[in-house]
C-alpha cells in the first residue's frame, strides 16, 4: 500500500502542476491543466476538511495529511490536498466564503 501511494503522489504532483484557486467576492475559480471552472459561493453545498495539516515531514510532502472536499449543489466535487500550496488556508477561506 505504501508503495502505491509512494508512486501515486509524485505522479499527481507532476500531472497537476497548473492547479490553482483564485478567490473572489462571489465565488472562486479552480484552474487546472484541463481548463477553468468558476464556482459561485451559492453553488457550494458543503466544504469538508479531512485530516490535519502538518507542515513538513514525509506525510505532508506526500499530500496525505490533509485533504479538502468541496461539494457542489450539482453533486460534483472538487478535491485538493497538501500538494496544493497553502491548502489549509485555502480550505478555511472556502468555508468562510460559502457561509
């Protein structure tokens, strides 16, 4: 199992280099290599934090210590983890913006 994650996580880091989030007054934009998706705050059904953000160490650098799932009203989901810069801050801001 550890070997699976050991190979998967670096691969994800290489395949998602352009992923980023831009926060705005009325929502956010999720940018990926496959395109951009604008999401209004009203379209966010729930934001779930999974795990605990721990800066540094192998668990953190592999992206498995903290994950965030943004569930939208259309039932789709946007997920990110500690491979996203400042994932903990981003998760908190998404919660604040959607309230």
